[in-house]
């Protein structure tokens, strides 16, 4: 595997379900990010982890819970989501939080019923 | 007024034409400007970045920044069908822990063979 991988690529869940999105980076970077991409809206930064410490939490509802167990892995735990949370969730990594080295994964397309 | 404005398109041009993609912004403190390309069902990939005003060229791509007008452009020469994608502009004041990258909504580009 190379670059940034995300699983699953597609997820359909009910509002009462609990699920997790997984991201893995194979680039040796020390920062990882979760973004939300909704139709007709700009990319929204949700969380930033640098050296496994959370450095940014962009007023994201508590039904989204990130976890970064090491510099290569990032999770987004989901529970009691709303239909408006349906979107493409993108993971990215970079070196030293530089935007010029930021690589994105292919995303997880989430549908909340 | 939104921080970054970008026409969503779609923009359709014949193969071989010069493509011009643009963004305007309101925050005069932005200094770092980036263009991302996003193919369908993929994450964004960084195409080019520039600092402050001026031009930067990379192959068929040229990025221009006019800070006095708060206007940035991406030109694609000799456009190819493989250039068909969504192009996102992004900008920030300073790269790093305390700064956010603000994205435009993206412009969908179709190059017609």
C-alpha cells in the first residue's frame, strides 16, 4: 500500500448505529487530518493531530470522535449521526502540518439513513 | 461575504483550449495559495502552490496571484481530456499549527475530446 488509504470506501448506517472510519498513511508523516466534503460546500477541516496529539477541533459535534493511536493511523468513531452528516470523509497526512506536503486519501462516502 | 469564492461550473472546453480557473477572496492576510485537483471518487491532490503575489509555472499549468485584487487563477494550456476533474483553490495566512486552510467549493471542468 502506498500513500494514504481509507476503509471502508462506502458506508451506509442508520442514525442509531455506531461505526468507525479508518485511515492509514504510509508516507512517514507526523500530522493527520479529518476533513468533511459535502456537496456544494467547501472542504471543512474537522480534526488535526500532530505527533499523535490533537491540535485542532473545529467545533465538531461530539457524535464524531477521533482517535490517533500512532502517527500512521487515524480513526473517526461515529455514533447517533444525523442525515445531514452524509458526506465524503477525507483523511489526509502531512509533514509538520505543512499544507504543501498534504496528501489526501480517497475518502469514505458515508450515507446516514 | 464568503472568505473564498469559486464558480462551481461545470466548465466545458474543447481539447487543446486554454482553461482559466479563478478564485476571489476577502481576507487580505492570506499569503499562501494552493490549487488542488480532485478526480471523481478520489481525494484532492495538490497541483501547485504559490506564496504572495506573482506567477508560478509547472509544465502546462500556471498559477497566478494578484493580491491587490484578491484574485487567483490557474491556467491550463493545451488542455487534455485527462484534465477533466474538479479544481479546488485553497489559501491560508501562515502554514502551521494555528492556521487553517480555507478551501473554495471547487470548479468542475470537462475537457471535450
